[in-house]
């Protein structure tokens, strides 16, 4: 579920999916052959030892429990350090990924030394965890060698007594000592791989933590769906909380009629984006219900629900590939180049795309290098238009677009929103003056709702927000 990724750093999750899996693979590759060879050697040598002298064989086996105790105690002591080593590796990878992604910002604010200091601190933590893990695990082989030598001494003493009594010949004892050495050698070899095996086990623990994480609630076996998807959305006394002790949304209700534009405004942390996450079923409501054309969305499959919703996120995200491929990503079917270009024209992205060296076939990376923030926003909007949704969600969709582009987008939205239910979340109130309904949220509740003119006349929370932005705009002009 989305909540799992919201609570964790991206680099830490990637470390589990890359470093830990690679470490498990190396452990299995390097240790499995040795373990199988050691097991076969122990079985064969043990059979020969019992054939030569069952008494000396039992003497040789006396040290096996001691070897097991040594391996268990050392393993329990070193295993937590291996787990900590890989956890610290994940944190270090997360820091590196974060600094690489924001390297421009780091340089702009002159934070190179601070970034290097943070790296050094996390690197030192990794060194400390790795040293403790290797030191504790490295103790195992000397201890196992001691137990092995103790085995030779016991066999030699008991064998000498048996030779003195005439029960065995010197040659039998000499042969048995060689068998005893062959018996102890695999145990010592396995001990020498202890750090490798324990490191693999630590990685396996982290992988299973990921696999055992709480799954999102399964879709119903036979999901319901509206007879006709018109776009009527209703929230009936819903409540939600990220933290069980801190409710974010309590007893919130609203209706959005088909084809209407609903704007949601309010201060940061009011619950605007959370409302959209609940509508998309990225999170499940704690109480109440959300219906789409009279059908509870909790009874619909997530794919069915999201197929009818187009969304433009606050943070633009492009994938490595051509611009045409990025726009086509919003469609659930194969689309033609003409449809891609039509969506781009609707989003007013066609003009700037054609100025690029390869036009729609221009290759960009996942960071959109070579494309401005506003242009990336236009591409993501074109992607949403191509999906031809019944419901359109814009989460701060024009927050990173210049004034001229914003005007063009508003004109395109007025045309493309016809017949669609649209939810617009924005701090810039100038972008939502033409909305059919404006909802003002504070602390997870709707404190005002109505049209732009009505809310200004009411001189309440919306009017205060509007006047504050107007005063700020005037001050910036002055």
C-alpha cells in the first residue's frame, strides 16, 4: 500500500530490492556447493570411522555438541550486527540517492560540507556495524579450530590406550586420526563461511520484512460498478487519520455533481490532498463512505475505480523515454500519434514540443532533463487528458507554471472539463474563480462552501485567504 512507501525513504526500499537480494544470491552461490560437499564428506568419513572403531568414532563425536554450542553462541552474538550493517547500508544509500537527486539545491545553498558531514556520519555508522559483525563472526573459526584440535587429542589418547591393550594396531589409530581430520575439516570450513552465511541471513530478514509488510486490503471478489459512469461523487460523513491518536478528517460530507468543477482550498495540512488520496483509494477511510454514481467505491476494484479518474500530481514525474511515450502512458489502450498530439495541443504543450530537436520523439530521462518545470507540468496534464477520464483531479496542477502558461491551461481545462467532474486543489485562488463549488477546508473539516462571489460576499475564511493573496500580489508588483 501507499502508506508503506510514505513512511520510508526511497533509497532504503531500493536497497532491500537490490543490495539485499544481490547479497542473498552471492551467499547461496558461494556457500551451497561448499555446504553440500561438507555434508557428503561428513557422512562418508563418519561411516569409515565407525567401520575402523566404533569406540573412537563415539569419542570423535563428543566434540560435535561443543562445536554446535560455539556456533550457536557466536551466531546469536554476531547476527544483530549483520542486520544493523545492512540497515545502515540502506540508510546510506537513501542519503546518497537524496543528495544526488537534489545536488543542484545542495550547491545553491552551499550545503556541500554539511552533506559530506552527514555522509561521513552514516559511513562511520556503517563501518562500526560492519566491524562488529565481522569481528564477532571472525571469532568462530579460531574457536572451531580449537575444538577440532581437542578432537585430535581425545582420539590420540583413547587410541593410545586401545593400542596398549592390544585392541587396535598403531596403523588403525593413524588411519583413524586422518579420518578424524577429514571429519573436522568440513566443520571448520563451514565456520570459515560463517560471516558470509550470516550476512546472507541478515539480508534475508530484511527481504522478509518487506514481503511480510501489511498488504493493502484486497479488492472484493466480484467488484461492483456503476451502471453508467457519469461522475457523481459523494462523501458521506467520512473520517480518516494517519496516526490513530491524531484524527485528520472528521465527519466530512460533500457532493460533486457530474460535469461540475469542485475547487478545494485551505492552508497546508488542512486535508486537501488527503481527500484526493481517499477518492483514489490510495488510503481507506476510517469511517463513513465515498460513493461514485451511488456505488460505494470500497466495493469497486481499484483498477476499475482509477480507470475513470485522471490525475495530475503536484510533483511531476516523467519516465525515461520519448515525450510521446510519456504522454501515451496515461492511456489504458494503444493510441495513435494523432491522439497523442491532440492531447498535447489541448494542454498547450504541442508548440514547445515541436521546437525540440526530435519533437515528440525527443528522448528525456526520468528527471526531465532539458525540459522546464512548466513544460513537464504540461506533459503530465496532456497525459491526463489522453486518458479521457470521467473524473479529473488536479493537485496543485498549475503551481509550477508561469502566468502565461497558466492562462492557456485554464482555457484548455474549461474545454476539456466539459462533461467531467473535476476536483482542483490549489493555493493560488486565481486559478479556481470559475469553479462551480469552492470548498474551504481547515483542520480536516469544510468550514465554507459556495461560488467565488458568494464566498467573497460572506467575508469569511475564503475572503481572508483571497485578500491575503491579493495583498501579496500587489506588494510583489510594487
